């Protein structure tokens, strides 16, 4: 009996800590990027798949979360405002890169080109700092050849690679499960 109650207390405590972390993350997003979260274009990324069943929106939220986690765990003292905004906007290319129409027009160079497209789109809507620009421009390093020049860009690059890998192997699942059927139903 004692064993069961200890296990259940541990589980409850674990859930409480998870809930607290999630609440903290949502508050940080609200403080630093409410305008991005509310924007139509950012919300339109919920209709675009990234890897596996994750939408681009899910992916960018995860990259922001893991960037903050890395910053905290490694004591990197990054500028949180730039880190969060850069992470949310790093894949702001605003098209579906799995779309056959896109592929036939632009070939298969999405990996090389999308940081530039994302940066141009983000510049149109937001007042970016140099650090945010660097995050978006270099997040695909080593494809960008020139390495990131600030710690915030290194952190987002690392978080992006980790999230992309977990999505590709199916260990991070998202809201895009059954995506093609859902898109058809929504008529998107
Ligand atoms: Fe990207
Ligand atoms: Fe990404």
C-alpha cells in the first residue's frame, strides 16, 4: 500500500512540475512574443507540415522551448527576448515545403533557401534585432557555411537540430497526425 501511494505521489509531483514548467514557458512567450503568437501569418503555419506529424507551428514552439531549456541548463545567459523571438520566427517561410506545386517551381532546395525567405518575411512584419536576424539566417548551419556569430543563434541551431531529429524519427509527435485527411476536410 505504502509503495503504491509513494509511486502515485511521485507521479503527481512529476505532473505538477511539468505543469509549472509549461505555465512558465507560456508566460515567457506572452511577455516576449504575444504579437507573434497572435499574428495571422504565424497561425497560418498550423496548416503546414514540418517533419513527421509536427506542423511548422508546433515545431517553432518546440524550438523556442528547447532553446530556453538549453540556455538555462548550460547557464549561457542568452538574451531571452531575442532567443524566443528568433526561435519562433526561424522557419517563417510561410509555404508548405511538401507541396508538389512548390517543389515543381523551386526544386528541392528548401533546406538552403528557406532561412532567407523566413528572414525577408519576418523583416516585413517585425522590428528585428541583429541577433534575431542572425538566428534566422544561420539556423541551418552548416548549410549556411558561415557559422552563427552569437550564442543565441548557436542555441537555436542546436535546438532546431534536436527537434527536427526527434520529429523525423517519430519521437516528437504533433497536431498534424492524419494531416492530409484533415486538410482535405478543411478544404485547405
Ligand atoms: Fe529551418
Ligand atoms: Fe526549424
